[in-house]
C-alpha cells in the first residue's frame, strides 16, 4: 500500500526537522521576551493571543526538539560516513542544553495566568525529566571535543529552568500567602501578667487591669493634610512601600488599623495624578511577583547566578568559535560539520547572549533595583537611565477602558448576517466576535480619574470608624440618593445588583441621547458630569457582559435579564414604522421614551415569564428627567461612582490581579484606591487592644 506522505517529503523532513525545530524554539523565545512585557501596557486581543500561543508552543517545541536530538543520535548509528558529515553527534549534544535554556523561558514571563503558578510541581518534575533527557544525549556523545561549551551551556540551562520553577513556586497563591504572613507573635505574657496581678491582690496591694483601646476612630490629622506633589522616583518608592504593606490582600489576609491610618494620610496628601502613579507602581510590582522571574532573580543569589550565566554564555561562544576555527581552518581530521549547522549553532549562541543581555539590562534598571539601593545618588542615576531606556513605552499600564452600550448593541446586532451568528454560536465564538465588533476602547479621561478620586476622598473623610467605612464601601447608590433627597429613586438601586446596573445603564443612555425642548444650555460642570455618567455607564455594562468574573458582586439572574432585555429591545426597534439605522441612538431613545407609560408597571404585564427591564429603565429615565438638569447629572455621575466602587469592593482580589496581565482595568485601580483610603472590609483592630497592669501606691 503506497504511503500517504510522498517519499521526497519524508526525506526533506528527516533532513531539516531538527534544524527547523531548534530555530523555531529560539524564535519563540524572542517573541516572548519582546512581547510579554507589553501585555500589561496594551489591551489587545491579538497581542494576548500571540503571547498565549508562543507561551504554550515554547515548552512543547523545546521538549519535542530534545526528543528529536535523541532520535537522531540513534539513527546515526545506521548512517554511512558521508551521511555522518551532515550532523555530528557532538554537535547535537551541544544543541541539547539550549533546549533546556529555552524551557527556562525569558524573565519577562513565567506564567501566562495565575493558574500556571499552581503547576509549579509539574514544572519541577519537568525539570528533572528534561535534565535526564539532555544528560543522556550528552553522555551518549562522549568523548567530545565540545564537552567544555556543552557543560557550560548545561549549567546555564539548569539555572534558567530552576529560576522559572522557583518563580512559579513563589507565584503560587498558597506559597505566596506563606511568604507574606507576619512572624508568629504570642503577644504579652498572659500567664506572667495574671500571676503578678494575683500576687498583688493577695498582698492587698491596690492593682487593676486597665484596657488601652485604640477605638478604631480616624484621627482628623488623617485627612487634614496639605496636598503636595511628589517626583516620579518618590512615586516608585511610595508604591513599593505600599505594595509591601498591601500585598497581603491578594491572599485575603487582614491589615492593621495603624496601616490604614498611615495609608490614608499618605493618599490624602496626593494629587490625582500622583495617586494614580503610585497605584500604577503598586500594581506593577504585583505583576512582577506573580507573572515574571523578578522574585527569583532579584537578590544577591540571583545577581550571582546572572553573572555566572553571562560568563558561561560568553565562554561557550569563545570555545565553540575556537573549536570551529581549529578543526576546519587548520584542516583537522574527523567528520565535518555542515556549514548550515555551524550557522545554526552561532545563531543559538548569539541569540542566547542577546536574550541574556536584554534580561540583565532590564534587571539592572528595573524599579526593583531602584528601591533596593541605599544611596540616593545611585537611585537617581539608575532611575534616570531606566526611564531613558524605556522612553518609547507608554507607561506601566494601558490607561484604557472599554465601552459597551445595550441600545447600540441591539441596533447594530440586527445587521449581522444570520449565518455568521449561527456559525459563531456553533463554534463557541459568539462572545469573542461580539467583543471585537461591539466593544469600543478609549483612553481613561484625566477628569474621570480626578472625579473618582475626589468623590472617594470625600467619602473617606466621613469614614470615622470601620463600621462607617464598610457601609460607605458597600453603597450602591443609595447614599448619593439619600444625600440628594431623591427618595423616589432609591428603590431602583436596592434591586438585585445586576438588575439595578441594567436599569441605570439604559436610563443613562435614554437621558443622554434625548434632550427636552425647554432644557437650557448646560454649564461646563454639568456637561462634564453628563459625559462622565455615560462613560461610566458604558464601562460598567462592558464589565457586566464581557468581563463577568470582575463583577462577582452580581448575583442571581443578571444574564437572563440581559438576554430578555436585548430580545425585547430588538423586537421593539424592529417593529417601528421607520426603520432605525445602526448608530441612530437619538431616534431609538426618543421612541423608547415616547412609548412608555409611567402608570403601568411593566413587571405586572410580563409577570414571571420575562425578566426584561427595558421599560422599567424607561420609567426610571422619565423620573430622572423630572430633576433639574444640573442636579440630575450630578446625582447620576455620583451613583455610577458608587456602583463602580461597590463592584470593585466585591470582586475577589485574585480576580483583580488576573487582569493586571491584560492591560489592567480601571476597576482594579478603584479597588486599590479604596483600600488605600480605608473604605474596604480588610482591617482589624488586633494590635490596638492592649491591657496594662497598674499598681497604685
């Protein structure tokens, strides 16, 4: 029976499989070291897929190539002398440690997601297995003229792979929790204290136990501070200091009340721009700890190992070049290496040296080096050089936020070809295509950052104790409505969170795209509140629909409500005499308000059959439009900040840090800012309660 694969194709594969595989492995390493750092700065679906593909392929290709080398060594036994000249056994043995080096991966990425860190045991087992396989290949080639560079490269490969395994170990949340736990503290000697108290009591010496309680009340000095600007270097130092304090929150540990007071005092004295810079630095350190080798290489041992690797790589290049020059230029005997294999070897050596050089430069001029230095002059020098080297980069995070609108989605979704929708559903790609087609991206406006920061600071000033702080942190709009005397709207924020968010999102669009005839020209502040309300509304709707893990505060049937609401909106817009075109949001919103009767409760008409909230949102919009324009948009913008802060507070910390590697989310910054201002339920008063024994004379 003839083979399916042509004989020429088989021969071509046998001749070039190893060379192609090992060069492809090197290419994947280059892609990872160049692209991986950009994933925290860019919110690109395509970039993430490229990195994800390279991350998965890198391990598979390297392990596959080690197997090819071992297989080729076996096949060499049956080759003729002329065939042996193409690839010598000693050259294959020299290539094998490069694959171990590639399995160690670049410093820029050890884990693509947090779940990868949990597999550190698998990587440790893989290190042992691959080391055995590479050692087998090397031993089989002995005696070898290339044993010195081969041994040096084997040492480099072991170090690199061990660094990756160690980084994964520290990034595993269970191990991370063990590392951030404070040292055990038994506290004051209770037995000794009670013994002394009992002896004084028996001796009739007046003595009493007096509790000294830090009542958990905020000192006025926390927020009565003068706002001061800080330099970028001071922002890095402040970010590192707060990272070391608040990193315990990643694994749901608690903070002390004194740490809360210090953090509040620091951030009350910052401008919006400086506060967000500090938060960027904090999140950048979190990213480095959980997704890169920084923890494994940053330290005295790490620096020594880096120096050893660099020396070994350079020595390997020199030894191979000397061997090649001596054996082929001077006409030494023995099987000759194919000229292409020589080029491949030089490519592997030079590629490894270039990748190592990039990693060393990044390590030397990283924020980690800056904060470790004691000399202020050295700090400034390293920081300035680092800033110049990274001048082409756009920052420590993407500074982007996504937008999604339900009304706009229903208008545009009707234009999609039915066969495309059916195919996407069958392939499970509907959500992916929706995100590409309907999601809009924009830079986070500076006035939005300032608005959120100022609103949260005002709320933090009222958080005189932890109970009040918890109530403020878990408010979903009711506090704003209470303060604004909008009692008729309170029921619309006390619904299930998912329903409440859908109601206010649709109502915001209806108010934004319809304008009353008697509505006067708004002032600049009102126009700003109007614009920010829609931006926050579309952002929260995007999180609800396209990033549901971040909305863990959403419970119940929000997805059913969303689907039913979309279906009702599509039906309503399709039934109109005048067909609405894509993007005609003004006409769509006007028609929705025109056909809404406030005296009839939509839920009473629908019963339990449909969970749609479309016309309930129209009724809410009509209530809002009864408010004076300036008050309406002030209330709506502040309600959206409360909804945003509620979602940030309820989202699990590990979900927040998962999205650091995807360009970051504004929601994560709000979560961290609320922590710094003491508006979350992560503080205890344990070290504020002390009891003293007072002996009276």
